C-alpha cells in the first residue's frame, strides 16, 4: 500500500472516530453551532482527501453527506434525528469502503445511488424515512459480515425507520462499524505529535547525561557492585537514545520520492532528455527539517531541468551527451547534512546576471567590477531575480531562488553555488543538526576544556620537541605547519583562535580535521577522552560566536562548549575556495621534467614577473631583518647574524636596503656556521605541490618554471644565487683543494631533483657527479670510476633503486661503497626493504640536513674501517 | 507552570501583597538593586562557571543548573562596575527569557520584599546612560536607594 494511502487511512480513521462522537453530541443538541461546524469540517476533509486520491465512491458518499451538513450549518435545514441517522448511515458506508480499502488497497465495488439519493433528498428538505430505508440494501452487498444477510433488508431498514420517528436514545445498530473493526488489521503506524517526540528526546538527553555522570562516578569510586547494572543501564540508555532518535529521523529519499516523476514530466514538457541520479537517499535527517527542505529541493531540481540543462541539439553542438544529468547527493559531514543539487548544463550566465543586477539596481557598475564571479552569482538569490529570457510554465518567473534561500536559512542552513559556463551548476545546501547526540573528544586549549565532535577528526598526532621522532610544529612566517607524511598540514592554534592564553609547553596534540575537501590541524594542549555529548544550542546571546556549535554538560557536571570544525576552518581561513584546488591537479606536460612526489615549496615575490618558488627543504630559516641592521661591506650588503656576518644577495635588480626599522624578508641558507641571505620582497605561502618543471627559460638564476597553484611560477636555482654570495661559499675551509673533496655519485631520474641536490651537496663540500639512471651509473662503474659514496633514488624507470642496490652489492668494484637511498617514500617498510637490498642508509626526499648527516656518518664509518 | 511556581513564592513570603510590586533585592558593588520576583526562577550560591571564549565581555560563562545550561551574565560588568575580587563568591539570580535561563552574577542576594508604589521615582537625569537603559526606575527607601532593573533590558546584549 502506498504511503499516501496509508496516511489517508490513518487520518480518516481518526476523523471517523471524531465524527461518531460529534454526531451523537449533535443529535442531543441540534443547535450547537461549533459541533455542527466540526462535523462539517471533518466530513469535508474526508471528501477533499479522497477526491485528491481518486477514490470516487468514497468521495460521492462524503459529498452527499456534506451537502446535508452544509445546509444544517447554514441553518437552512433543521437538524432532525432522521437526518442524523442518515448521516450516520453514510458514515457507516464510508467506514465500510475504508475497510475494503485497507484490506485490498482499492475501493470495494458497490452501489451507493440509493444512499446518495436519500442524502440528496434530505438536502432538498424531504425528510423521507422511506428513502432512508433504502441504503441498507446496497450497504449489505458491500459487506462480507454475516450480520446483514440478504433476506433481511427490512430488518435493517426498520431501525432506521423507527429512529426517524422516535428520537432514538441510542444510535442504530452498527454492523458496518463492526465489519470495519474486524476487517481492519491493527494499524501499523500511529500518529504522535512532534511535541511528544521532542519531549522524549529531551528526556533521553538528560538520561544520557545522567548516565555519563554515573559512569564517571563509578570510574572514580571503583564501586564494583554497581559495575554490572551500570553497564546494563548504559546499554539500555544507548538503545533508547537510538530508538528515540530514529523516531525523528527519516531518509532524505522520502523528500526525493516525487522527483523522478517530476523530472520525467519536465523532460517531456521541455523536450529535453534528462537523467536524474540520486545518491545518498538513505542519509537521514530530522523529520521537521525534511519537511522544510522538500519544497526548496523540488524547486531547485525544476530550475536545473528548465534553466540549467540545454536542449539536446544545443548539447550536441557543445560536444556533450544529449542526455543531461541532474545529480542529487546527500551526506553527513561534520555535524551537518550536505545536499548537493548539480547539473551538467550550461551553467549560470555570469554576464547576464551582472547586467540584470545592474538593471535591477542591485549594485552599481563600480561595485560589480570589484566583485568576484562567485559574488556576482549570488545575485540569483535576490528577490525577483530571473535571467530566463522566456517565462515558461515551469520556471523563470523570478520567484524562487530567494524563497529557497530564505527557507533554508530559516532552519539555520546555508546555500552555496558553484557554476561554470558550459559545464553546469551545483548548489550545495548545508543544514546543521540542531539536535543530536554525538561522540566528541574532550580537549584542552588555553586552560579551558572543549568538546571536539569526533566526526570531523581524521587523526590525532602527538607533537613535541622533547620526544625523539615525534613530529614538530614548524613555523613559516608565523604560520604554524606540521609535516605529516609527505604533506604540509596547515595548523591553527585553538587557544589563539579563541584568544586564550596559549600553553607555554612545547608538546601537545594536533587534531587533524577534515572539513569539506580541506584538511587542516588544530593545535591542542591536551586531549582527555571521548564522551557522548548531547548537543544543546547555545543561548541566543552567544549565537554570533561561530566557533561553537553548541554546548553540553559533561559527566562530571561541568558545562563545556562544543567546537564547530566548520566555524574554525572559516575563522582560520583554511581552504574556502575549492577553485584553487582544481587548478592544482598537476597535468604532466609533454617534455617537462617532473618529480613523482609532491614537494614543499616556498612561494615568494621578488622583482618583476609573478611569484617565485624555492624548495622549502633548502631554506634553513626565514628572517625579517630591520633595514637599519643591513650594512655594506664593500659592495656587498651584509648583516650581523648569529655571531657572524651573513652576506645578503638580492634577488631583484636595483635593490636598496629599506630605511630604519622597516623590515626586509630574507631567506636564510646555512652550511655549518656559515649563512647566506637571499633578499626577497615578500614571502607568500608554502605549498605542497607536485612539480612539473618546464626547463629552459634561459634566465640566469632560475632552473625553469612550473605551474604552482594555477599560476606560472619561476623556480629559483639556489646554486646560482649561493655563488653570488662570494666565492668562498663553494669552498668550505675543510675542503682545502678539489682533490680532497669526497666524490659522490647521484643517481636520480628527475632533473628537478638533480638540480636541487647537486648544488646543495657541492655547497657542502662534495664533488658530485649526477646521472639520470641506474644503467648510466653501472656504466660508470664498469668504466672504472670511483666514488666515496653513492646516493640513489628508489623510484626510477627501467631499473629502480632496489634493483640497482642489489646489482651493486652482487659484486664488482662498488660492492662495499656506502649507498644512501633518497626517496619520497620513507615509511618503515620502505626503509626495511631498502636495507635488505643493500642500502647503507635511507633518507627522506628531500631532507637536506639528514642527507648531509647520513653522508658524514657513512664516510666517517668508512674511514674508520 | 513556571509562573505558578514563582507566584507561589512571594505569596508565601509576603502574604497580602500585590504580586507585581514584589521584588528581590540584591547588591552589586555596594549598590542595591531589585528585580521583579516573578522574573526570578532560582537563586544560587557560588557555582562553577565555564568561561566562554569570544563571548561578549558581559558574559561570565555558563553553568549547570540541574541539567540545564544557564548562561551567566556578570551584573557588575553589565553595569560598568569594577570587577569583583574572585568570581567564586558571586551569587546567581537565575531569570528566564524566551525559554532560556540566564544567571545574573551579583554580590549578595537580599530579600523578597514589596516595594510600595509611592516609593518609586523616575531616573534622575544625571544617571549614567547605561543604567538608565537597563532599569525602570529608582525606589526610595529610608536608608537607601534601590535601582529597579528591567530584566529584559539587562539581557539585551550582544
């Protein structure tokens, strides 16, 4: 039985029960206007609903009864016992039909003409008991019950006829009611007021909190006797909580149920081929929220079909498949429900929206010129805004998107849109869960405790300086970052964000969060345990603090604020625009050099042209040096730095030191106790990027250029600039003559890394030969070349580093040479594999210090041996 | 239900007095104030208060009142008075507005008393604008002046 019919039946049963008692009351007090109105309304409702559902028999009976009641209500017909009896028998007929509906899902066959005739006659003022007698016969036909056997129609008629004459003390015998009561199975659903559920939910929340408190007490007090019953209580509480939550949750698919039909009809109407894809239909959300977003969703799908998707011819011309797609996607994310409505149509016409906004006086030309495309697109949410050139029957009347937005905002949601001309439009609706019990980490920052919803936490990383091997929080121009398995994680300090006093201790935790497509870390001082929390909304006077999604009471009875990862991401400014992300997908260009792993790059500005980049691994420190500290030694600008003189090399021509206290950003490169500063204009950013280097811009000082964050960026050749600092840079004191310098062989297929590693090793006093593969290295060996150590990449085409190591160790001149692996993959398993193959050491790519240290260790060990 | 509870209280304490003229007196930094007793849901002794970062300065934090979260406002800060030595000594007067509970942190809670209508006087024009904003008037008593606070105005922050 379909849902609609089931709803109707439940509703009609309620209505009929109410009607029975109302009619009896009416009989006793025929002039009671409110009762009369109530009866009329109830019958009217039944009539209206069954008309809507196409239940013609039911509708006809209810309609006839309504007519009579209408005249009673208007006072044009006096209420008579006979009339009431007639109405009651009409209700019996309704019950009978409803019972049939319930049993079979369709109206039972039957003839109601006599009953309707009697009712119509009554409505015309003919109080005809004879007519009233008639209905019993057809009523008996439709009934399966044995109470009304066919030979006894007069018997059935008699009570009615008698009733018409004497004021009946009791309603006429009611076999139909019995029949329906017998036939109807116990209803599978009951209707419960939302308030009742709401109250239940509140009580359960309190129960959960009390349970937590008890558990905490038991943990602290160690009262063993309570342990088992408490455990049981805890389980039951959890089950109860889940059950009550379930009563309020419905899959979003319920709100989508009508969309396939809608889309089908639209596609016929509009002459377009449309495919509707629905993902995450099982995503559950609060019933009330579901009701509220049903209409906005329908509207948006309609919009996508009408405005978004092009007619087949246009799609063909644009090289797209004829069938347009509308995609609905729902999922939970960070305590919110996200619903995406996307199409692969023509996208929003930015130009037209701009023009329309101007024409409607929503913005001036100057304002528009300053707006980003995204901001311009948001005009479609302005009231009365439509760019459809033709008003169709479907949409384009300029009502809609503003209503959609208002409705969504009413339930505390947001709506975003992304559009690309020719590619399609995607609306993203985000609705917060206002009522939920969630698992949360209890954390501390700045001396205060907070609850961090576990849903957004990807992992917890312990950080600190005192622990060997623990990752450390590093800073790039005040921005804290964490190196986490080959990626640079932007961090935000919770204490800083909340303007609390940060803990002075160096160690702590980083909670790695995923919000939307963005990953970032939150610096915490301490992490306690996890606890089930009941999200309670904060007081209205605190609603503007977007960092919190609510508050709750912990097991120990204290109040705690619940952090909102989305609010934190927003406040910290981490990754709002997905646009940049798209541009970053390094497409390997033919002929370009690429390193397979991503590299941390420091982006800065210096001189003309766009941003410039240098691998972060090469930079020792970033400094802001006051202009007044920069002195001249001959023609070279220098600065006193850590007890020595550091030469400064400007990257831009015609640089003059800033005046007075104005600060000069400098990238510091160090080697032993030597330092050299590269003068730049501004430090921009640090990015993890898979480098695709285009060689040969021919400019001295640059290795080449690469697309970084969607922009062409020149990559600095550090060796060139280091040489500018003075010749002695390349000739460290301990390497008196070139002959004394240890010779190294670098086997590396990536030209980019060769460019990086060779200058750094040269600068460190080694003489480096670089080859682009294992084959070339083995040729060198066979030619009799000798090296103190060999550094090799692992991932290389043809012969990889592991095979290369095995080949060396298998015998020949280099069987004993120290062999250092340099690889982007430095997981313990990789290291073990490398060692098995014969590598002496294993260094992460590209950790300059570690490589130099490893070289020193290998060479000393060799000399000692 | 809440109103009935509150209404029962003054009737018991001060029988025969018109309800609307019954107030709870309290002090902040030596100043006597009064709030209509009908607005008061509870009076609490010193309570653990959780600070709320980024909240308006008048908000002292939140506290747990028998499983309900109550936002605490420091009445001293709200009235622009110097801060109290330590927060722990503060008493709380819990009031309700729009279904939410708020605790007003005060120094001392006095008594529930009827303020006769003839004792009321409008604000002196020289009164601090902030105070004028949050109070409905001044009540003259023999030995002191009591500022009658308008709870809705006191809570209208942020």
